[in-house]
C-alpha cells in the first residue's frame, strides 16, 4: 500500500458518515463541555486529539481539513450521551404519583406555570423528574432542564448551574445570566426542574421567579422537602404562592401499586407476604397544612419506594428457585411500639 493511501481511505470512510458541519460540531462541543465540566485537556485526552487542536477547532482556526477532529469529537459526545440515556435503564413502574408529576410537567411546559412536588425521602422525586425531563427532551415539543440545588445555593452560582445544564455560556453576573437564558432558550417552550429547591434562599427563588414572570415565560417545577412548601406559605412569599398552580404531595406507592411491583419482580406472592414486606418499607414524615388559615402539623406514614427496591434486591440475591420468600423478622418490641 502506497504511503498516505491508508489515510486517504480513512478520510473517504469518514466522509460517508455525513458528519455535522464545523459550525454544528463546535456548537455541540461547547454545550458538551459546559454540561460535563470537562476541560479542553480532558476532552482531548478522551477523544485522542491534542488539546491544542481542540482549542483551535473551537476557535474556528483549525483549518479546512476538520473531518478527523469532527469524527473524534462526535464519537466522544455520542458515547457520553448514550451513557446518560442508559442511566434511565433501571426498571420504572408507573404509579399514580408519577402520572400526576408527568401531567404537571407538561402543563408547566405548555402554559409557563409553576408546580411544587413535595415529598419525603424515598418517594422517587428525582427519578420521576429525570424521566419526565428525558421524555420532554425526546418529544420535540419543548426543552426541559434539570438542576439540583445545593445547600446555600446563592442566585449567581445557581443561575450559572442552570446555564451549564442547558449547555449555554455560564459566566457573568445575575442579570447577564438571566439574559443568556432568555436569549438561548426563549425560542421554544422551556421547563426548569429544580430538585431539592428548599436549598434555595428567598433571593434565589425571587431570581427564579423572573424567568417565570416575564417573556418567554419559562415553566417551573420545584421539588423538595416540606420546608419549601412551608416557606411559600409565608406572607412575604405571596408573589410566588400566587403563581404555583398546585402542590403535589407524595406519599409513596399505594398498597396495590407496591404489591404489583413486588410480584413483577419476585413472582406470584400472596397478599400477606407482600404486605409484610411493604410494612418493613414504611416510614414516618411530617407536613404542615393550613387549617382555617393556621398552620397545623400532621404526621403521615408512607411507603418508601427506595426501601421497597432495596428489599427486592436483597430477596433476588438470596432466593433460589426452590426457596420461598420469607420477610425479615421484626422484633416484638418494635411491633408493640408501633
């Protein structure tokens, strides 16, 4: 084989792949770098391209023969995005609560309104949000952006995180960041999903309300603990409260739903065995409800889906086809205390 013929053949093969143009690939790479937090050195190492060439390509000064670098970058991003999609590969069972969250998300997206999803740990808020985000982003009807609010998240880093999650430039102060979100995302319907939103201070919530209140009217879903619902009941948060269409309170799957999940995973179990397993996945939480204008604390018992899947995993690891599932014994004193 003549020198250079192998390289020419490779380029001919790459040309058949119908790769994105330079402009399209640069835009996609910039969004990928923002979302992933990778440096150009990281991208170059992972793609097998010298980092300086990655920088030149992003700057538009790489040269006319970019087919090799476009192919390498596209392969890296495609691989990463397929991994992201596979994160939803765990089995998911539709429940009435999930259907309600999904319906609220579509309503918020289409109408530019706000909803709160209030639920204790183990009720699958995050899992539901991620699945709704994926469904909206593959529907072609709009765009959903998921952000996790950290403890003490102040407005500027929070908005920077939203921009990064959306794949748009995330530098600048509060007002420029808001303008970037409106400019880059305002051409279509947008839903911002803020998980653990109770970590946002009042200033952060007010900045978020600017996106809800003014064109292009972003839809917003706030998920978190009951602390968030309590805060929005305060008179100082009246502007926010008036914009919330509904609060969805999560209490875990119903007994019938939990039984269906257990039987789908572990076979044809009788009701007593199912109920004994479900009872071991119960937890107690508290919420405050307004009764005649006054806050009243109420405790409630719910089934933790997280614990339910934990029990299923233990059973699957210990069962053989010849053994019968036996629920873990509970101490007598625990039963009497209950």
